[in-house]
C-alpha cells in the first residue's frame, strides 16, 4: 500500500484503532467525526495512550507527532484530520531536519 491515502481511509483506520481500545463501550455506528474522545467516550488517560500506540501500529502516524495533542485528541474528526496530514506529509530528509 502506498503512503498516500484519502481522508476516508484514514478515518476508517482511526476508528478501527479507537474500537480496539474502547470497543466494548461503543459500536462503529455510534462514532461520528464530532464524537469527543474524553467527554463522549469517557476515555481515560491510559486509553488515550493506548489509542496513540494503536494509531502508530494501524495508521503509521502518531497523534503525539502533532503540535497540540489535546486538540488533536479532542474529537474523532480532529484526530483523523491531523493523522491524515501527518501521514501524507512529504518526508523530511535527515539533512533538512538539522
């Protein structure tokens, strides 16, 4: 699979990662882009950490790589948009990062 993806693919993979953490409390049908991770799904800090790890594993991008982690993990839509940007950002050569 190529690195490039569309937003729908990123959203599907993020929801897969989310369900792997909180699957017993919510169904895929109960998750929208506006679903708030802490307020609506009652995710704990441990579950948020598990979600970050699941995103790294499932999507190949980490919400922790975004500048504002709290904003990134506020809603499903914010997380999907941030992960999509991170996933599709051009790679920075090591020499350019210095």
